[in-house]
C-alpha cells in the first residue's frame, strides 16, 4: 500500500522497503515461537496450549511473541522504524498505520492475556520505555508527521502500562483513537485547504487569521 501510493517518491520506496524487511524479521520470530510451542505442546489450539503451560516451560516462545508484538505496535525499544516511515509516506497512509495496527494488536493482546500473562513485565517495561523515548522525542520535532510518530510511541506506552487492566486499556485505546482520528481529519482538511502537503508546524503560522474554524 505504501509503495502503491508513493510509487514516484524515492523516500517512500526506501521507507517501505525498510519497514517490509524489519516487519518480516519480527514475523519470523513470531513463526519461530509458534513452531517451538508446537514442538513442546504438540498443539496450536489455545485450550491445549493453556493446559500444557502448567506442565512445560514455554517462556522462550512467549518472549519471542512479545518481541514481535512490541515491534508491530511501534513500542520502545523497537520503535526506531516509526518516525522514518511516518514522515516518508502520504498523510492517508500515515493515518492508517497510526491507527489500524495499534487497534488490532492491542485487542489481540487482550485475547492472548492468559497466554502472555506470565511475561507481562516485558509489556510494562516496554510501556515505560515508550513513554520516555516518545516524550523526549516529541520535544525535538518540528515536522508534523515525525511529531505524530513520537506521539504514537508515547501513547502506546500509556496503553502497555495498563495491559493488566483490560477495561482501562480499552478506555485509553478509545480515547487515543478518537484523538488521533480528529488530528488526521484536521490535517487532511488543511491539505485540501492549502492544496498542498503540510510538513512542518511553521507552515501553519497565521492559520487562525486565514481559517479560524480549522485552527
């Protein structure tokens, strides 16, 4: 999708190839984890795996699954791909990769809660690291998309910290989705208003006097 929309932009092609290779690597760890689980338990059905967990040590495959999920969520310390990718692709694609994967993988985490609960500390540590890297990264950004990337990292941190409380996680996720949708709708309206791509906060100077509603 990234290549299709930004096919004529070298930066978009570079970012998409980088993301494809890194995503393939994380998926490899996920598949390796499933293979190890099957080797230990003889099954890939959740009920059978849950029962086998009490008799067998499956910490290694669980850690590999967490590694893959943290990468796909763009959480620290595996967040390094997000700022480059966000800033390199068109705004509609940035909106998509900011929202949809986070919803899918966080809801998946809730479904796998019993399975992953033995290693929840990894998510909580990743959450605190995401808050630190995301917040400090925000303070140095002048480009809108990179700002949104670090904002996404920080928000994922808040979500992972409450991973042990499903209701609070769903509530925070709902707030995040509402807020980020609002931001992207406004940015898309701004691009339509200016009839060009908006890259930096400096380009919004004087917006209140030009279009008070969007401001």
